């Protein structure tokens, strides 16, 4: 029997070049505060946590977490790690419950669940490596030949540059696109007009035979969303994402019940219980968990089954291998997000610089390798000099 011998957490801090995004490139929850200056500061992540689950035979499973790596590392090192050492990684369901129930007083959502996610991903990668199979083959195998992916960037920026960027993705063969709004409730009717102009500009380039998704990244409120939705309907968006803060579940339900634009959300929701609540209240028409926050593969698989019962498709947040394996193995995950590779900006891009093995899209599809065990990623040497390593 394999046993988990140790858990090792390492933070990779990006020290390479960083590109500053344009002002008002994306709305966010702090827009409603009175602070000025760098509003996106708390939502930028230039560090990534790697969580290695080391087996007694020397095999190493790699898990990861992107949000608040320094605090997540502490949660793992001080509370979670001892709960899984000496245990059998194939007891993944028991180990998940053991971590969840032992951190119930302060865990459940946020840092606690992100720590559990990083360990759970490491356990699944380890199981794949021991079984010599990719994770998607352990949880359902191929439900699709390839995974359709949407190009997810198109931040708010001057119209000519936005259209140029949309044109690039179109030429690369993408058939689905997601763009961001730049203005919210504090920007008044002038901001509404600017938001509408952004959507119009992208539709001008991609036409109406392609899918377009709209993202507010928690930067609006219910009243603003209700007032702008009627003006967005004519652009036929596939969804409107995170129009209100994740705790405003009643707001989500109200917007989704309008029935005019499907509401998407969940990249800031946690565990089976969080999604059970959203689904019971018909708060979302698309679920967007991220396996490195929601509770790993173990939690994501339970949410997939529940979402299927409610006929709500799951389109995981971000690309990244832990999410691609879930999309490949579940028929209720019709497609996936893809962040086009760019210079380090917000931090989503770091995954490509840190890990080797992420597939590149061709004509709007990505494929997974049948022969790479686990998630099929390793720590890359290519950009090593651009990271500070903190263990
Ligand atoms: Mg999003």
C-alpha cells in the first residue's frame, strides 16, 4: 500500500517583467469603495503555490493554488498537512472529509478550502502517476474528442486596440470569446455608454455567428445590473458573469430569473455545499468553479453530478490542467476557458511560466495527452530565473 510520506509547499514569486494593464481595464468589487489608485491590487496574483504530495515510494503528486499563496501555505503547513501524512492517497474521499471536518471552525470557504484544494489536486496527480494514467482517465475518460476553448481576455481598453485583439483571436480560429467591462455603478450613464460601446466593438469584429461572454468580475451591484441588462440583450451574449458579489446569492437569483441573459458564476464559490445552494436557488445558468479553489477534483466531481441533475452546464474557471481534465471527463462540461498566453499582467498567465505541459489551442480546441500520467505537468526550467522560490 502506498502511503503519503510528506507534503511540501513552495511559493514561486514572479520577479520577471510585469505589464501594467490600462486604467479601468476590468471592474472589480473595490470599485464601490471611495479609494482611488491601484484598484486591482488585491486581485493581482504574482505568486503561485505548489503543493507536492510525496509518497513513500518517492512518487510526487503536484497540486497548486493561485489565491493568497502565502496564507494558503500557512494553512497547509500548520493545519492540513499532518492530517494526510501516513495515509493512503487512494482514500481521497476520506482524506477530503478529514481535512474539511478538522478545519470546520475556520475553513469551509476561502483559504481553508484553497488549502484542501491544493492537497487534493496533489493526491489526484499522485494517484494518476501511480496508476500511470492521466487524471481524466481516472474520472470518466474522454467525453469529447477535443475540448472547445474560448479566448478569455479582451479587457476594457481603447476601442481600436480592443478590436485588434478580438481580430487576432478570430484569426487564430477561436469561435468563442469573453470580454470585460470597464465601468460600474459609480461611473453613471457615461460609464454605461462606454460599456455598451465596448460590447458593440467586439461584436463588430466577431459578428453574430460566434459566441460572446461578458464579465463584470463582481464589480457591479444588483440595481446597476438590472438597469444595464436590457441594453445588453441585443448583443446576444451567451452569459453575463459575476454581475454582483458572490455573497449576493439573492441578487444572482433575481438576475437569472429575468431570463434575458443567462447568469454565470462560481469562480469565487467553494465546496459542494456552496454550489448546492446556488443550484437550489436557480442562481446561475452556468457553473464556473476552479478546481484549485473549490476543493480539488474530489469536490468538483460531486458538483458536476449535482449540476447535471439541475441541467446547469459546468464551464470551469481558467484553463489550467486541473480544470481541463475535469472538462474532458464530464459530458456536462461542454467547453473550457483559455487565457491567451501573454506577458505577466494580472497573474493568470503565471501558470504557463511556472508549469510545463499545458496544451496549446489549435483552431479553438485543446487536446490532452493520453499517455502523460496525472495532470501531465512539471515545474518548468524555462523561466526559472524569473521566480524567487520560497519554501
Ligand atoms: Mg471570471
